[in-house]
């Protein structure tokens, strides 16, 4: 089966998990059929192609797959009802829909293709499909066009932290199957956001995203000063804390010699209290001095049976507590974080270690409620962002205290005299 340059790049990779982010009409299905046939050519293999729905698997894959296997003379028998083809070498190729993903549990799969991944619920893969690859040490190919920054984006960025994964991003033009004049016609018809997503295969950020200054390519960097895997942490750690029972959240960072703050850890404890958070911090960083930047509400809030406030608990633990008497305006807190992520001069003074995956996800995905300037707190992305904001609003405040010793003179002229 002849392949384009883009398709060949993916097909020749020997990575266990491969992710192709592609513009429309790049030939994703053709590549998927080619790869599933290649793996099924080995005897006694079970190969699956999973689409968002059973209907889509039948409409997009079934006829093309049967036609190719008839040409190869590999078919032993076909089960039309179950969209399964049994080959002469004992292998089988089955098409599945992900809408009822619980039915996919309990199987053993050697090779998997997931098509239009952005339209599939992440639970379908993580809860039902991923375990099917475990005992066989099976491999997988993920195909799709972006649809915002959902879990497909997470798969695309996994190679940054995991050597088993590889990913590619190709535009429709790079695929070579759509004429340039057709692309130009589509560009004139579609708005820029839609064109960039559908034809340029870009992960367009959410509308109304709060931390717009965050850029995964620029702000995510591995900490190289300390061997975090071996528990070598800086002498002083700055920890922002959001007092919340589900979850209790903390963002852990340190200040580098160049003045840049680097987030190196995240803490999320569900159904917890401040005492447990303190114990977790001391267990993780026994040799570091802790500067804590808690939610100011902790001056009154009590989560301990001892009757002590949250901030007193932190102080009794030996932490240096930096907390204002009242909450800074939410807008100022957000602006302070954005200015650290990327200043007007283009400086990025706030970095995140790639192991802090949920902190990264929170910065990328928290949005304002539609039509308002109020942050959305229903998605669960707010807690780590709030903990980070409490720290940054003190470490890098945008609103400075006013010197009241030199107030302007008040003129008391009377009008009309």
C-alpha cells in the first residue's frame, strides 16, 4: 500500500505508542488500515480498530478494510454482524465502537488503532481499552484531528515524559492529497480558528482561557538543578496552598538563581484536612525549609479537631507563613500569574516541571464562565491554580502598597465665591 511522506514517517517508527495529529484528508484511515494489516500478517494476532461509534467504524473502515484483505487473499471468514474478519493465519481484525466502552473489557489485544480520538471519551481508553494491551505488551496507533485541548492533546504531548511514545503533527497540505487551490478555497470560507484546527491540525486553545500566557513549549521545562527523582530538593520551597477538603491542593516551587520560579511538584489529597497536608509536605521534603502561602480564609477556617485555625496549624508545623489579612482581588491574582508566565517583554519567569501534569492541565484548561469574568469552578481545574495564585500574588504582586505618608493636598475652594 503506497504511502505519502507524512504517512511513511509514522509507519516506519518503532515506538510502542504512536500518535498522529493530522489535518483533514491526510489519509489517516488509509494509514490505519495499512498498519492493522501489517500487524495482522503475523500469525494468531488480535487487532482492533476503535472508532467513536459502531456506525462510524462500519461507514468509514469496513468496506475499505474488506476490499484490501480480499486483494491480499488473506480472508478465511467474515462476521458481518460483529465487523470481524478472521484470517487464514489465525489472526483476526475487529472494528469496535467506543460509545459502549464497558463492553470492550476483558479482551486481549495485540495491536490497536484508535481513530478520531478527540471524539472518544478518555475513559474508554484508560478504563477499558488500555488494560487489553497489558498482558500481550500490545502497541497502539492513535489518529485524529484536534478538537480543542482535550485528552488527545495529552496523548500528543506524552513523548515529552515517556520514551515509549512518539507523536507527529501534519497539516492537510503536508499530506499531499488536497490541492493548494482547494485549501485556499476552504480558508476563504472558514473562520481562522476552524481552519487552523481542521486543516492545520492545531490544538486551538479554549475560548475564554484564563491563563492565556501559558505555553507548554515555553513554560514546561524539566528541573535540572536538583535530582527530584532521588528526593534532592532545594533548601527553601515556596508552597501555595488552597484549603479545600476535596481536594486539598498545594503548588510547590523554588526560586532559581536567575530569579525564575520553577514549579517542581503538586499535591492533591482528597477528603483531607490541613493536618494531613502538613504531614504530607514534611514527608516529601524533610530537609527543606517551607515558606507557605495559604488561602487567607485559613485565618478563620478550622479543619482540625484541635480547634486551631488552618494558618496556626501551618505555623505550629514550623512553616514560614505568608498570608495577607484578606483575599487579593481574583483579577489581580490571575494577572500576577499571567505576568510571570510571560511578561510584556517576553520573559518567562514561571516554569513547570513536566511531572506536574495536573498543574499543566489546569493552567491550559481553566476558563471563565461563558459571558462573564468569573473563573469556572465546576471543572476541578481551579484548586491548583488558586494555590499557585496565592503564592504568586505575594511573590510577584501587581498591586503595590501605597505610601500614605505623603498624601496629595486637598484643595477646599468653594465654587461661586
